[in-house]
C-alpha cells in the first residue's frame, strides 16, 4: 500500500486526509509519519454533524488526547432557543486585569478537573496564551451573584486552509452551577457569539469535555478533523 503523505505540516502538527471518520484508527496512526517535533497528528475527513449525546469515537490509543476541530454551519450563528436568566448575568471584562484574573481562575478549575488528561505543559501553554493572545480576544464573563462563573473568548485566526475564522480560545463554565444555571449561561453565551462573530466559527476541544460537545452540538456545529495530541 502506498504510504500516505501529509497535505500540510504546521509548526505543531502533521495533517493528513482520509475519506471518512471511520477510517481513523490506531492502524492508520501507526502507518503515517508523525515527527517527534510535532505535538499533534490530524486527519481531515468528510463533514460529520455533531449529534447530541453521540460524540464520535476513534479506535486510537487512550494514551493520546482525542480532540475534534468543529465549525459552525454558516457565518456566525442562528438565534438559539431562549432560556430564562436563572440568576445568571453576563458582561464584557471591565479591564485586561479582570480578564486575566478570570481566565486564570477558569483554567485552574479546568486543570483541577482534567489535569490527568491534558498535556504536561498545560500551564506553560496558559502563560504563553496570556502573554501573546488574551488581550486580542473578545471575551464574555459569566456571573452568578456577581462572581465569575465562566468565561468565553474568541479571536480571529487564519486556518491551515487559509480561511479567516472566529476561533474560540476558551469556552468553559466553573463547577457549582445548577443545570438550569448552566443552560442559561450557555444560552447567553450563544447569543453573544451570534452578536460578536462575523465569520465562520471554529473551536477545538477534547472529547473528554462532554459539556463542550453538548453545547456545540446544540448549536448545529459539525466536525471534519480529528486531532491526536501527545500528552508527554
């Protein structure tokens, strides 16, 4: 069989193309070149809608972090189904200092919950993100009783295919919210994304983050790329 060649090599990834998601398995991963210098290995495939409650599964080693790159169905978002406020408020950060404080709080909570499943250099990546990108984002703070309960951030990036995309750089809620409060926060965050994103929306997240999957599947997102990340 002819050895598959990457269609794109980026600063941190080797990217390949296959016909459909079902072809992505450990045998395929083992058959391609994945340089040690590249953190990520990616496979593009035919567009696959995110179905609520049914995230895609890849028969690939659990030693790797399984992620998917997902996209809105068009420019921006359609208006999401309304949900009561339930005591949740949202606003933009009042200053960069506040944004940095809330961003750090949310990343620490995420690491506390999922630290065993993320890369060993997660904290170093956070510092790099704060230094190089955070100030360039548009961000929305989720509040409960006046205290931070989550954060959503996005900024424009150019994709590996040359498209300008509104890319979510953070999209998580803090623990401790009720189901109704979380649904309200998701609704208000979706309204904000609809109002502030001017291009197609992109997001990458790990498949262990089921809340992210359910949020974006509910907004009609689809995936066309699986990414596998070395944790060490």
